[in-house]
C-alpha cells in the first residue's frame, strides 16, 4: 500500500493544478470555486537520492523507478473538493471533503499566497485577502469535525471509563480508527495535553478541543501562486503560523511537466532548471511562457515547489525514511533477480521486523535475522532502520 497525501484547501487556490502537475493526470482546472466535486486520485512521487550510485549498480524498476540516480517513490495523492467555512456542519461539499481525507497520512494545505481569492474561493484583487485566515480556518474546520465525532456518545464513554473502569484509549481508538487515527496518535495526544484519562468526565469543552487538535493530521502549507504579487510578502507572514511553508507555483510545474511529456524540454520534478530539446522550434508564446517561468519562479524560488512540498511531507513532516529490501545481499537482487527494484517509505524508528511486516506478514512472523547490506552486518529484529538502508531479511517462512 503506498502512502497517501491529501491536497486540501478552500476552493480555487490551485489544488487540482497541484495534483495534475504531480500526477500528470488531466483533471478540470478553472478559475471559479468548486471546479472539483468528486475527488481525483492519482500517483505522484517523492524524490530521493537512489543508492544505486553508491553501490555502483544499474537498478531495475520495481515499485519505484530511478532516473539518473534519483529515486522516485510513488505515493497516492488525493485532490479534494474545496472546503468552505462551516464544512464540518455540512456546508459546501463539507462532509464529503472530510470523508476524503480519512486515509491520508498527511495533508498538503494549498493556500493562495497572492491573496487573490476570497474566503469562499471567489476571485478578488491580489493582496486583498489575507492567506493566514485560510490557514486558521482549515485548522478550525478539521478540529470541529473531529470534535463532533469525539463528542458523539461522549457521556457514554465517560460512564464506561468512570463507572465500568474501562480504559479510554481503546474506546477512542475504536471511534477514530475509521479516520486513520491510530493508538499511537491517541497516546501522543494524551502525553501532549496531560489530560486525565481516568476522569474524562472532568474535561472541559476547551480541553476536549485541545485534545482533538492534537489528533489532527500533520499538515504543511504549499504557498501557491507565488508568481503573482504580493505573494512574496505574504510568504513571510505565513511563516509565523507554526507550520512548514513551501513556496509553490503549481501552474509553472504543470506547464513544465506537460512540456517534458511532449519532449519539448527535459525537466525532472524538483529541478531548478529545464533544458529545451535540441532542434526544437518553439513558438514566441512558448518562449514567453518559459521565460516567465524561469524569471518569476525558478530563479527566485529555486524550483516550482510542488515536488518539494510532496517530498517534505513525507521526509520532514512525517519523518519517513527510504528503505530498499533485497533478497540477495551480495547481488542486491530480489527473488526475480531484479537489482534494487523496490524502495519503501517507512516512519523513522521502524525496526527490521516491523519493516518485514510492511512487506508481508509471513516475513515478519518467521523473522530470523536481517543483513544490513552496507556494513554486511547481521542485525536482529529490533534493529532500527536508517534512511537509505538496503536490507535483506531472512525468514523461516519467506524471503525478501
Ligand atoms: N497564477 C497562478 N495561477 C494558478 C496557479 N495554480 C493554479 N492557478 C489557477 O487557479 C485557478 C484555480 O485552479 P484549480 O486547480 O482549479 O483550483 P482548485 O483549488 O482545485 O479549485 P476547486 O476545485 O474549485 O476547489 C485556475 O485558474 C488555475 O489556473 C499558480 O501557481 N499561479
Ligand atoms: Mg479542484
């Protein structure tokens, strides 16, 4: 199962443009609210240095591909319908939106940094809407949505804990597992808030709200429309809200990727430049558009930001690492003889045995030992994986 990221935000900020640029899927994009009604789901990639160069091998494609030493690991991207204030009460396409993000590991909150869309997503003059409002509003919607779910049958949960002496954690776990919220999240939120789990009846409404806001999916901000002034000014203020902020121009990324697809130019997502294909005659409009992208986006920002937002969501926000499983620690092959075909994204802290379990439950059940290929050391089930580890698992039941 690939990791999942949800692209969220109010209407008309560029979510579908971001999605389309990241997946190359053709989806409706237009300058009015609620262009997207049903979610779009597609495959995008996170980008990392592949280990093939270090091991001096040419790898074969498997669950991921390597392009010139850069490994592209697939992740599922969900482009959601726009969210408007009151969505948690079902306003706009509210409930449907909130349903779409249940399985997401993380959220990319696309914000119109140029301030040219109002709080409902209608076009307005650039700079007339403060994008910080959109950040607070989305957090509020997510919190209220969760609060509503937690508060449903809260009194019953209190009686089960304070009367029947049941444990609150599994009660919450059961209630929230359908939203992708797991035991770990609940334990972390408990530690963070210091709330008394033996006496939930004593929690005030504010305390319940604080608790659910700790359960919110991790998110980063993609400050989009950076090509439109005064986005650069707003970018600074967006930085003060306690989130990671990645400046973006989804429109530029989409144009570059479509041009690369047609072999007009060579460009890999995340690159800081592009190269026009030799013998390619461009129209004056194409030259103008590409010059604008270079001057307004790539030079000032270093990249279009779309790839950075995706990669940072997994590597920084979720603190994931890339791990390469192989069967043969000498040849670096899998059971089909393919060299380094697969790369998995797993959270930092994952052990060798847990990693075996993400590949196949049999592999974990029969776990004997693993070889950390770089050092050729045998490691036990509790070995904590490092980024870019190549690992060969020996199991009584199956090989990887
Ligand atoms: N200038 C500029 N315009 C952009 C950028 N990204 C998207 N847009 C434009 O913003 C408008 C809305 O884009 P969409 O991708 O349809 O926005 P959305 O957030 O999916 O909108 P809904 O589906 O209605 O919620 C379109 O006119 C896009 O061309 C960007 O980076 N810069
Ligand atoms: Mg859309």
